[in-house]
C-alpha cells in the first residue's frame, strides 16, 4: 500500500498505519540492500564505524545503474 493511501485509514487504525509503514520501510531497506550488493558490491548498509568498511570506491556507471534501479523500484511501488 503506497504511503499516500494511509490517509484514508481511519484515525482509530493507528496501529495498522504503523504496521504498514514498518512493512514498507522494511521492503525498501531490503530492496536497497539488494541493489547495493548487485551493482556496488556493498555487503551491508549498516554503519560499521570504520573508514575501510564504510567508504567505497564506486564506478560512476555502477552508481548510475544502482540509482536507476532504485528509482524504478520506487516508481513501481508507488504505482501499485
């Protein structure tokens, strides 16, 4: 359910809204990690407080492809 449809849920359904938002954020996090792994060779999106683990050299064409895929995933999710 796109986030803009949450407004149509009754105010009594705050719990449902929170569940939906949590599910959407979880799905986006999973999608982002898959994109990072497949295009940027990044194994985790968690901060590890180490320059050698948190900073990457990335080719611009890989970054471009990852951004395109993320945009398309967001666009598809929004239009469900």
